[in-house]
C-alpha cells in the first residue's frame, strides 16, 4: 500500500469518473474505480471492526490513508 495521500481534487476526479461509469451502466468499472481512491481512515477502522480484516482486504479497498494514520500494522492490532 502506498503511503502517499491524494488531494481532495484527485479524489473528486476519481469519484466523478466512477459515477460516469455507473451512469453508463458499468457497475464493475464503478466499483473498481471507487475502490482505488483511499478509504478515509475513520471508515476503514469501522469496516475493520464491523466486517473484519479478511473481507476488507479481499474487497480491494485502497487503505493507504488508514495505514498512514494508524501505522503499517493497524490491521493486526
């Protein structure tokens, strides 16, 4: 996972492109693209607690900002 964070403009650009795909009927493309944007750390923490580590990782979410906020070992804590 990359430790670099995206700017708000970069996240919004991804979101806009993803919603364009969804509106065009490409749900798979939407899901893939929306998961490429870093998940906010607070949300990653909630997902970890509610659905568990394995499903969180298997879903392919970008957890780089959670790693930067909580440390590289945050999933195993």
